[in-house]
């Protein structure tokens, strides 16, 4: 069981302020979680293959190939308005101090 003092210590390390009621609640909850983890640790998994996903779904992907653009670069950049060379200039949203 995780003691209230251990919960207070964890809260202090996490910069959390807990009421006495919360300390009691989290002490019980964390103890419950650790008990469950201890149960899981007893399961014999030596001969079980690692499982990466359970649905047997597979990603459908295509090769990423370079292709000519559907848009003329100059036409696009000219339509953007404010540009510098091959770049579009955007308005500042942050100010330096």
C-alpha cells in the first residue's frame, strides 16, 4: 500500500498541492493500481509472441514518388502577392521584446 506520506512526497515532486481528502483518495487509487500491476507481473508470458496490434488491419500505403506539380510555380507565387524569391512572406504574428 502506498502511504499518505508517499503520496505527499510524490505530490511535492510534481509541484501539486493536495488536500488531506485527495491524499487519502490517491493513496487508495495508487495502491489499487500497483496491486493490479503485481497481478499482471505474475502472468507467465515467456512463450507468448509480442503483440503489436489486435485488429489485423494493415496500412494501405503507396510509394512516395516525386512528380511534376499540378500548379505552375511562378503563377502560384505571383498569386500569393507578398513574396521574396521563391518564398511567400506572411505577416508577423509575434513581436520581439
